[in-house]
């Protein structure tokens, strides 16, 4: 992020704190939320408007329509997912889940809400949408098997790095053949390379793996099985990159991202762990950022 101010730091800490609660104690949070009265469970996430309010007021760009959006959207998500939980107690997925996933995906991919934030702080919007989804799907919907768990495990690194080794020859050969990647020399300082890896992991890989693997692929597996779910989720992941690094439909990126999604999905589904697929995803993006 750029344009960092004390208010922006406070907003970032608040948003990360919500994600950390689910990352380290998702089951406990979900059980606590389920004990609340239905009205409290539905309306409490309106508090997620606070990071926007803090940043917008401090930057003198506060607008009531954005306040209403960030206060109302998490309430609507919680209510709709509460209805989904009643209609689909087996958690196989229904139209409400699909509608919310579509809305969250398009909001990020098409940058619907970024105008609410000052330049350099728009990543806070994506993190806020992650918090909404975590509360809705994990606490209200009680979706199982997401693997959003940040208790470190050696098996995460093992699965993630294995899939990286499988994917690298494919992406190198195909990327060079398509003219999508262009090797260049670069020797980052160790500290800079480490910080870059950590930044990609937490602010790019984890949110995307949470969405495409823990939610999309997870629901699809319950409907169409493991293989079909892996393929469909990977195609959706690839298509989400159609407008990246290009003014028009970037078909090369779509193809390579789709193939990458297969290996990310394989890493996730081995033990249903977001950190595993996030490690593969991070390493690919990190290597690309420095040498391609």
C-alpha cells in the first residue's frame, strides 16, 4: 500500500484482526457466533464499515453512499447466508451461495468499490470484502473443509512446493512459446525478496486461494465431484485474469492462469489447506515478479 497514514494503519490492523480470528480460531468463532441471537448475528457485521469510515474521514473523502454500502452489504450477506444455511443444511451449495460468490468475485475483478478509497489504499477494499466473506461463509454458513487455518504445518510447504515443481516446467515452456514471459536478470536483496514474498502471500495469494479454492472449489466438489470441481474452479480462476496486464482480453494470461489454477487446486485439496495452495501461488508470482 501507498499513502499510508495512522488512520490507514489502524484500518489495516482492524481488517487483519478479523481475518486472523478466523485464521487461528475459526471453529471457536463460528460456535460463538451461532450462540448469538439471530438479529445480532445478522446485524453485527455492519461494524465492518468502521475501517472505511476511519480512512475516509481522515482523508476528507467520506460519502454517505459508500458508508451505506459498507454497512449494509455485510448485513445482507450474513442474512442471505443465514437463509442458505436453513435451506441447505448439508452445505452442498445453493443459489444464494452462488450469488454471493459471483458478487464478491465481480466486485474485486471489476473494481466496483475501489473509488471509495484514496489512491494507494484500495487494497483495503479487497481485504474488507475478504472479512465479509469469512464472517458469512465460516461463521454464519458454517462451511466446512475450507482450510483457512494458519497454524503452521510442514505438510503445507511440502504440498505447495511439490505442485510448484510440477507447474514450473509447463509455465516456462508454454509462457515462452506464447511470448507471455520474458526472462531478465534481477538480484533482489534478501530482505527485499523476503518482504515481497510475504506481501504476495498475505495480500494476493491467500485472498485468491480462499475465494477460488476454499469457497468455489469446495462447493463444487459437493456438487460435481473432485475432478470436475478442480477443472471448473481452475477455468473460473483463469477467466478472472482476462483484464490483467492488458487493455483487452488477455487470452495468454487466461490460459496460463487456468493451468496454474489446476496445480493450486491440487495443493489445496490434498489436505484442504489454504496455506498449501497459497505457497504455490505465492512462489509463482514471486518468481515471475523478479525474473520474468
